């Protein structure tokens, strides 16, 4: 099968979804944007149809597209942004922050666009803290549960080590699949944008202008800015990826890096409850030492998370101690009950 029928269907389905998004919108600028995008997709479908006249067929949207349209009608496009992005729709950056009434300027250079899309410096640190917390709570609960069942110290340590390895590998595998899938989608979208910029530069300028208009910039001024931003071919794709797709081409993420980072963070947290056992603490006191060290680590995690939440530090620490400690205590009690029942 040639590429034309598949491309024709993609454009027809995109046009169909754009109209469903427009119908669910109440803002006139956004209605105009998605209507224009639907018309552009219809026009592109016409070109594909002309390229393969022998493959004429009737368009019927897939079940997936129908479900997405129902969700958009019920919940609005803003809440469905990730789903709509996966359906390869454009213009979703209009659901980003509006232009403040005080007159915060829209970007007029690629440097300004880049700064506006930069991630917070603490993003990786925040992810590391959460990864450590996941490993800490899950492995401490596992160790406490096995210890509660009356197992020997060696068996508890072996179980904890297996929990560390299994949990870290699971986290790494999940993160790899997630980032790899997201990167594949983003690379495909950026590839489409590159081709359309080369073939339809004027249409792309108009699309960018409509996005800016939907975000509060007068249409005339939006068109001037769009033409200026896309005048340099070296920066045009970067601008369109950021403003139309909401992507940073320089920061798509490494699947291997994300997997390694997730593995390491989880393993660090999961190793904390094992420290007393590895240090040779006598079996009679090992579980008390595990519980004490875990609660201390949970307090530290709560203090660290307060840096990102803005909440009171000790309040966050006590909450983490209560949640993680409660999970460990419940696991210990369940293990004790099972140990008695099976003995």
C-alpha cells in the first residue's frame, strides 16, 4: 500500500478531530484556530487524494478517535492535551499560560522562546527525591512484613535485596518505555513540522499567528511576530516545535538516561532499610534499627520535598513519617498475622 491513502486518512481524521475540539471550545480565538487547522488538514487530504485517485474511499473515523472526541466534549480539550498530542493534533500550546494583562511580551526571538520553555533547575532533583522515597517506603514495608512473619535475619536481608533489585529494574524498565514512546511521538511530530515548513511556509506562519492570537495577541501583531520568528530557516523549526507543538527539540530526554536515573534513585532509597542488616546488627535488634533508620530517612525526605511544595518543612516531614511509618507498621502486623496463621 502506498503512503498516500494512509496520509489521506491521517489528515481527514485530524480535520475531524480539530472540528470536535472547536465545537467544544467557547473562546472565539481558539474556535477560529482549530477551524483553520481543520481546513488546512482537509486541504492536505485533498492533495493526497489527488496523488492517488485510484484509492478513493469514504472516511470513517476510528473508534479511538470517536472515544477521544467524546472525552473532549465531556471534559474539554485542555484536560485532554496529552491524548490530543498523541493523536498528532497541533496548536495545543494555546492551552499554555495566557498573556498577562500587565503586558508580558510574547516572544519575538528564538532566545526568548527558549527561555520560556526551559525546565526548572530542580526538576531532576525533585524526581530523585521522589524516586528515593518510592524505594524507601516499598522496600521498608517489604522488609518489615517479612520480619513480622518471624523470618530469620538472613532471609529478611535476602528478601530486601531481591526487593531492591526487582523494584529498581521495574522502575527503570517503566521509565525507559515511557520516555522512548514519548520521544518517538515527539520525533515524528517534529519530522512532520519540518516537512510542512519546507512545503507550506505561509500556512505555517498563519498557524503560528493564530496560536498567538488565541493567547491574547492582536492578529495583525501576531502575524508580524510569526513572520519575524520564521524568517530564519535555521530557527524556524525550533520555533514551531516549541510554540505549535509545545516541545523543546533539545530536551526530548534520553530513554537510557531516564532508566539509569530511575534505577539509581530507587536503589538508593531501597538500600536504606537494609543498612542495619548489612552492618551486622544482631537479629533481636535489627528490626528496631531498620524501623528507626527508615523513619529518620522518611523525615529527611519530607524535609527535602518541602523545598518543592513550599509547605512547612516539619509538617512535610511529619506527614512522610506518618504515611511511610504507617505502611511499614501495617506490613509488619500483616506479616505477623500470616506468620502465626501459617506456623
